[in-house]
């Protein structure tokens, strides 16, 4: 007997696009964690910009941040000395006049949807993303230590690109981190591509462009994230209405 068809089916169980007009006013933030020096060199960043363009087309308000372009000091581990010292605003933001992490804090707190893009670096996310994660600890600590939930009704999606097959590892780490922060995770939360073992990055973009699954995943991530963001916003608006209205 012939072997059964195995693998992933294309075009099955897709998330519908948000109804026309419902995306208007949804704020979407894209953060690039690539260290590539020139715009356009990073494949993860190019996919991130494509996702943001899609959101703009649907009526969202979009913002883009490249971590590489900001002066961000490393976390100095104040929490390890005493959780009371891990405050918001971050101690490093107040200590160093040229620290620009406050730009990231403000953008994250102001958004409804966050798309974070990272390359795979030795089976993990990039060093820039790790710095972002550690400096966001002061936001998480506001709830776990001080009881002040700063992240509410926000959605996160990931774009992960690389040549080492560590996509699931990177996704697991980051989704766990965002869950602790208080983000909601949509049904389709990850767009990814993993290259061949030869690690010839010069041909990556052509292969990514031809990969129908990566294109589908990116669209699914956008649609699923916006659907969830809309649902959360509607829930908040209904909660504000007086009883019986």
C-alpha cells in the first residue's frame, strides 16, 4: 500500500480576517531584536515590517522600534539584592541619563498588540531580546511584588527566523516570559522559518519568500492577534457600561 501523506496541510483551519472597520484604533507595536547593521538585512525584521504593513492596511495604528538603534543599559540585578529595589520606573532608567529603555516601556504600555521579531542565536533568541526581557522585569515585578498589574488586555505574537532548529525553544522561552508579564497569547501566535543546515544565509530571503507556510503563518499571526485584541477591547468597553445598558 502507498505510504500515507504526512506533514502539515496548507490552508486548513485559518483565522478569519477581522471584519472591516473593527481594526480601527487597535494599536500595534513591532519590536525588532535583530542586530543587523543596515535596514533590510534582517529577515525577521522584514517579516515584522510586512506584518505591520498588513495591520496598517486594516486600519490599525502601528509603531516600529529597532532595539539596536537605542542605548539600553543591561539589567543590574536590583531584584536579586531586594525585590523592593526592582521598581518602575526602572532604577537604570533613573540612574543613566542616556538610557533609552523608557522609549520601549512607553510603547509597550501604550499598545494593544506587540509583535516581537528575533533571529535564532545558538538555539536562543538574540542578545538584544534578552536585554529587553531582563529590563522588562521591573514591569513584571510591579505585579508579583507590589500587586500593581501594568500589563492588561494586551496580545503578543512572535516572528522567529534562523538556521538552527531552536524555534520551539525560543518560542517557549518568550511566550512564558510574556505570560508572566500579563500578555494574552492568541491561537496563532508564531510566524517562523528555519533554514538548511548549510547555514548559507545569502539565499534565505528567496527561500522565505517562496515558503507558503511562513507566509500563511504571518497572516495567521496578524489575524489571530487582531481578533483577540478586538475581543479584549470589546470586553473592556462592555465592562465599563452601567448595568442594564
